[in-house]
C-alpha cells in the first residue's frame, strides 16, 4: 500500500508539472489539441524500448488486452483530454478542473450504485474533504462564470477520468503497466492526430522559440519535458499505482495533481499561491487519508470477518 501511494504521489507530481511548461507553448500559438497530440506521441516514443523489454516478445498479452488498450487510448488518453479542452474553450479553466476532478466522487457513487452498499462514513467524509480542498485550491471565484455546454464537456472529462482509473485498475492478465501506458498513449496520439487532420478539433502549431524560465528556447524543449516527465513517466507511474491501490484510492491521490500544478505555477511562472490554496491542499491530503484508512481497516480485519462474503469493490484493487 505505501509503495503504491508513493508511486501515485510521484505520478501526480509528474502530471502537475505539465501546465507550467505547456503554457508558453500555448501562448506561442499552439492549439491545446496539437500540444497534447505531440506530448502524447513523444511519450509513446520514449516508452517504446521499456514496453518492448517488458513484453519480452510476448505479444499475446498485448493482443489479449486489445479491448482494454483501445479503451485506454480512446477514453483514458484522447477522449478525456479532448473533452477537457472543449470545456476550457467555454468556461474558466478553474471551473473545468474542478468539475473534471469530481472523478473520485463519481467512483464512490459508482461503487455505491453497483454494490448497493452505502459507503462507510469515513469514505463520505473523505470525499467531502477532498472536494472542499479542490474548491479552495482552484479558487471559488472561478466558479462565477459557467457555460452550460462547457459544464457538459467538463462532466464528460470527469467521466473519462473515472473510466481511466477503472481501466488502469483492472487485472493486468500479464500485461505490464508500462506496456499498457505505451500502447494507450500511442493509440491516443494517433486518434488525436487523425481528429486534427480532418479538422474535427483545432490543430494549430507554431514551430518558433518560446520563453521559458527567464530565457528563450526552441518549441520542442518544453514539449519534450512535458512528453517525457508529465506524460511518459506520469502515465506509467499512474497506471502502476492504480494497479496497486485500486481506482478509488488512486483517484483521490490524483487530486494532488492540482496542488502540484499550483506549486509549479508559483515557482516557475510566478503565479500567486495563497493561504487558502495551501489550506485546500491540506484538505485534499486529509480526504486521501480518510479514504485510505477505510481500505486499511478492511485489510486488517480478523480472519473471522474476512471469511464473510465481501462486497464487490469497483476499484479492482
């Protein structure tokens, strides 16, 4: 459990670094979809040797997991990010992030609906604490202006994020996490390039120098950093951690991405970090601890209790 939490936090840290490095690229004229497609393709290329080594030429596991890989590529990678970018075109970024990161609450509700068992009080309290913390980190003021269509796309992104965690938490059946990350990223990149090629989504690129960390660098430097750190490492670590922790707990750990993104923006871009945002980060951590404590309590149950029929958990872990 502790190893899974550590890997999950590292994944959130890696994911959280993307905004500070992508922002200069977007300001230089790149459309969000094009930037995402390139970062995803770079990540797939970086992970290729590691995935091939992990597979040991055992392509049967890759073929056997083709449905899971397709779902990861189309929903977990391309679909979720596309829905999010469509949302931020219609509403403030903070509001879109807040709605998308309701994914952990959706997973709690999914488990409630599918098992027909009311979640433990500690899980409900953890959900409330995490959502409250997320509101404080993003900023309540960002909720003032919303567009109904933007809300719909943001909710689709939240469903996509929740689905991503469910896909990552499914039994691996011999498919290494890095191979799932690699194949999902490759498929997602191809899907985004195809959508951009037929102009379903704006797909603009600007191969110029961009400002970064007080200097000027070629466009591929920040995209390379995002592709390697915030995509390749982040997805591989996130999928591995989800397999250890289950979808529900990892989705709460994933909330730390917003906290880390705020910290990176503060350090690298000079954006303001307030006491309220720090308090929000503390509440998110408290929510994670509360939700994890419920699973730890069940794991530590005496044999007599373990012998009773156990409820089915949507987390897969």
